[in-house]
C-alpha cells in the first residue's frame, strides 16, 4: 500500500515539478530525494497511523549524523519560523546502538485514520507536497552548506564492576571525546544491564580526518573473534573484551 501511495505521489507531482520524479521508487515504506550531501536526504515515510515528511541524516555513524544535526540546530529558530507546519520538538538526534535510533531526523507528521482507503490520498499528497516545498526552500540551503567532521579521536572507555560475560571496554570516535564520555556515563547508568557499571575514560588517539578514523574503526569492528564483545541491544555495539587501541598498537595499525 505504501509503495502505491508513493508512486501516485511521484506521478501526480512530477508533471507540475520534475524535481519530484527524482524521489526513489520501489517496494518501500519510504521514498527519498538526495540533497547533494552524503547521508542527508529529504524523505517521505509511511508509518502506522501517519505519513511523514522528514530530513533524514543516516548511515554516517552517530558522531557524523549528529554533527550535521547540530549545525542545522544553530538555525532552528529561523527554520521553524519559516515552516507552516510544526516539526517535532526536539529534533531527533542519533543514539548509540544498532537497534536504537541510528538516524537523526527533522519530522513533520500527518496523522490519518484511513489512508488505506485511498480517498485520503489526494488530500495528503497536497499536504506533503506543500511541506516538502518548504523543506526545499527553507532547509535545503542550510543542508548544502553542512561541514563534515575533520579532526577526530578514537577513544576507549574501561568498564568496571562488570560480571562474567559482560564487555570490558567501550570504544568509538568523536570530535569531543570528553563530552562523548559524559553522554555514555549517563546512558550506561540508565540501562538495566549496565546500571552498576563504572566507566573510566582510558585512552584516545587523534586522527587528522574523519575519513581516517572511520576506516580505523571499521577495521577494529571487523575483528569478530577474540577482541569483540556481543552487542547489547539499546546500549552499544562497539563493545570489546580487549582494549582495541592496545590491540591495534600491537599490530602496527597506529
């Protein structure tokens, strides 16, 4: 049903504005339009009881996703004042963990009680078009000027008071590892698995660019045996049995 709705939206809006024909087609609960900035898209999403227009920032990693969102938030007051419909408040930031909110989003919601009946489709398509036109006019100029992370750090946190089967280290990368550490302390204190753990900022290594630190992280995460710990849903997927920086130093990776 969602796919048919997106096709009707594209087919009906494309003749009046060919920009809409550039939205993706296919079997999906969402359709997206590229912005020219890698990882940042203008999207329509079909969800239970509503359809959405969104700015979606994803598949870049938590730090890069939120780096872009933080830059947009600098202009939040101006953006909100120039949109006819309210967006969610606060704007969603990405959160750590493979099964948590890995994308950052600005969302405008259009609740419905019967979109599956099709009699609602034309009305919702017009509303979605009007909102997306405003996204294009108001938000896209800020998006095309976003700056990616350059200098960055790979950090390691030691986990204390753990039990058998628990990870010993948490790692990741950030432009502000000390600030990121504080976020981890708050998050770990609220998760039932880690509520009694104590976190110690142990070590970090500086990389000249975000590209290099991401390559380094990918190499470590690819080590499936010995060094890695199992993911903990809702907490983190960058968990280790061994200090990953010591592991990397022993192999001459840094």
